[in-house]
């Protein structure tokens, strides 16, 4: 089989797989837009705007300052997690170049995957590792932020699902890697300290 035929078959297989996902995305997008309510516009806008680099950095700084037991290590781990998460998101955005549901089409700010979803789910994993009892709340907030992007017509459902999975997977991998590389048992336990709080 020559290279051109192999490439054509690969593209055909990808399109055959992606067509149903794209169709479902558009159906969900139309449903979300049809159900928009005036009472939800402001809360959804707030959730979406709150997930920005300034807010995330301020939040991590607060964790580092106000958690004397493991705040600095938790904030440091979050930065270790967010760097590869954002690198992966940016590579995928440029590779897929998907137009946003609202019509915006820029390779540097493509729709797929959602960086909001990737970042908030990555942080939910890190914070849930530090405060285990808070994990359901962190995941709920992350899901609300991700949904706000669909609600506000900035992302398709698959954008936020893949972003969420990507962010969570990278976070789990980085947290495990950092714990494995910890200089001693005490360092590995520091991040887990207070997990019952």
C-alpha cells in the first residue's frame, strides 16, 4: 500500500469517526442555545470570566500563603501541572483549527479543546489531592465552568469533554511523577497531609 493511499484511508477513517461526534456537538449546541435563560447569563458569564490566568495565579498564591502545612507544595504542583496542560491544549488547538460555535475561527484560539475545561479539571485534581473531602466540590465547580463555555456558545460539548479529560489525565500523571521523584517519604506525604480536612 503506497503512502498516498494509506493517508487517504486514515483521513477517511478519521472523518467517518468524527462525523457523528460533530453532528452530536451541533445538536447539543442548538439545544443549549435554545434553553438559555436571562437569570443564568450573569452567573455563566462570571464562571467563564473567572477562569483566567490572573484569577488562577491569585488563587494559587492564596493557597501558598494561607495553607501553612502544604500550601507552597500544592501551588508548586499546580504550576507543574498547568504548564504541560496548556502546552498540550495549544498544540491541539493549532493542529485541529476548529471553528468555535459562535463562528470565530482563529488557529491560535481554536475551539478544540477547551483550555478552560482543561485548566479547571487539572486544578480540581491537584486541589482534590490536597483536600480529599473537597474533591466533589472542586469537580462540581470545574464542571460548571466547563458547561458555561457550552452555554455561552464558545465551545462544543466535545471540546469541553476532551479538555476536561486531558487536564485531569495530565494532572494525575504529573502528581504521580512528582511524588515518585520526591526526595524522601516525608516530601511525598507533605502534599497528602491534611487530606482528611
